[in-house]
C-alpha cells in the first residue's frame, strides 16, 4: 500500500511514524530530515495542489493524508477526490471552520455552542469604537483567516487593542487573513486541546492535552506555534469531558451537517474550562502541532485503520484506544523564535536516524541533513517526547535528558507541564 502524507513538520513526522507498518510504502511532501528516515521525501510544496495530485496520480497512491491547514482550506482533498484518489481530511467547504474565524464564531452563535461573546469587523474605525465601548481588558483581537498560529493578540489596554486592529486591517500584518477580524471577550480558566476523529456522524476523541503557546517560562513572551504539550490534561476530568462531548463535540458535527458542510477527518477543539463550563476558543481542521506528537504517541489503535473508517463513514464500528499513563513533548527552538532566527546550526547529540536513545522519540519539525549531519532549518526544530505513569514522571524523564541534544543558540521552556 502506498501512502502520501502532505506536510513537513513534527505533526507529519508523528503521523508517518504512526502509519509505519508491514506492506506500507510511505511518502511525504516535502518532509524533513527526520521524516526521511521513515519515508521517501518528495520535493513538492504543501500548497501545490496540482503538483500533489499529479504525483499521487502518477505514483498510484492508495491514500493521501492532507495534514496542514492551508492545503485543506484551499481544497486539496476535493482535488484529490475529483482525480479518483482516496484522501483523508475535510473538504474545502468543511475546512472553513478553521479558515474563517468569523464563520466558526457565527456557527457557534447560531447553534448555541458555548464560546466567548464577539463581534466581526472589516473597518478599523468601527472596530476601535467597539473596543472603546467595551472598555474591558484584556480583550482578544483575532485575524479571521489563517495566520500560522500567530494571528491572535491579547490586548491589555486600549492602546494595544487599537494598534493590533490597525496593524491587521489597515497595515496588512497578516495579509488577506487580517482583512476581517474578530474581537471577543477574554475567557479565563484552563485551556484544553481535544483532537477528535470524525466521519461526519460519529466522534472518537483522542486523549486530551495541554499546549503551552508562550515562548518563555512562566507563560511569558510572544505566542508561538507551541512550545510543548502534556497529555492527558488533568483539568479535563470525566465530568468536564461529558459536558464537552454533549455541548460542544457532537453539536459542532451536527451544526456542520446542518450547514451542508459535513466534516470528515480530525477536528481540533481548543477549549477553555471556565467557571461556567467548557467553552470553545477555536477550531482547527486537522491535528494540532505539537499536540499530535503526544496524542499519537499514546494512541494504541492503528492510525490507518482509523483513517479508513473515517473515509468510509464506519468510525462507529471501531474503538479508538489510548495507552495508560502520560506523555510530554518539549520543543527545542532556534534563538530568536518566534521572531527572526538563524538556520543552519549543526545539531549535536542525534544518531544517524535523527534520534537519541534517552527519549521515547525525537520528532523533527525543522531540520535538514547534509553529509551525514543534521542542521536546524526552522524556528521550531526538534520535539523531545517522553512517557511515564503520570505527567510528573514523563516531565522528569524529558528534562533530565534534553541537554544531551543541542545546537548553537537553541532554547526551550523549562516548565512544560508545570514548574519542577
């Protein structure tokens, strides 16, 4: 069986690792140096729909897994299906749940799915007037479109809110993604990430997790694509899980069906556990990164079996089982990330397969390999995963070994999973 995964980061590395199996020939476009040890990497950009369809057709792929937001929102799954190629991921009209925050907020409002109060704007003057009227801080300013996880500003006062609005709408800080913005109330509580497989009818959640977005310890610094994750999330109790399933997970799938936008794939629910119960912060139309690296590490059910069940709308016929215990991932990043940073730094401490025996697994997010050596090639470079009977044991394992791998100006957070 020939399988192509579209993407080139840590999420795709984890996906490829979970798909390894007898009789399976794996490909990744474009992939990275770590992925290359498990799959054949193909030099095609993730948003090159024509190129991916052409390659998948010529190479007679049995399955294409589209795992990144941009190609999903652009309609890559639709194009593959039209070419007669089996594909995993939501269609374009369903991927809008991530592609437009304005759409997702309107969906939740229409179907009474718990979320923060909000308003939408395309004019900066009107948006600024709205913030003045609210006069409540912090307040959240979001670019409606895709912005690589960086299109959210939590303004602490009026001046910060005004600056964010002008930069997005008038200054084009996030390109077309910021032409429309959403301004919403700031929710307080504990964040939970829930990644769930769905075939448009049945919902099978993976283990809960907690992402750490800020670049530095004590949740300081700028927002990033994710500096580390623990799973399970201790705040996601059985009671909270039941509330979320009944009031958010299932209602969202039903709402999308009612809108003629049946969602098939992985739906990411970013939740805030407030004193009034769980509320939706955001949706993503694919596996989170780096949440996928810990959730897939703890997944017992064969990933390919799940993907086929989703495509064939037979998810209700299988169980999605997770391992007992916990897992953690800590991201090692290039100095300066998430702003400007240097690439091409030699990584010390990896074996020829890009691994280190002190960890459950080392997932590559931004690496290249030259003359048998690994080098940094991105902002987030490596993700170190450890497992344990609980989060504390997993945390102790990863931090007692992480300094055995390094590169010039690399850094990581010391408090993923809480202060030690």
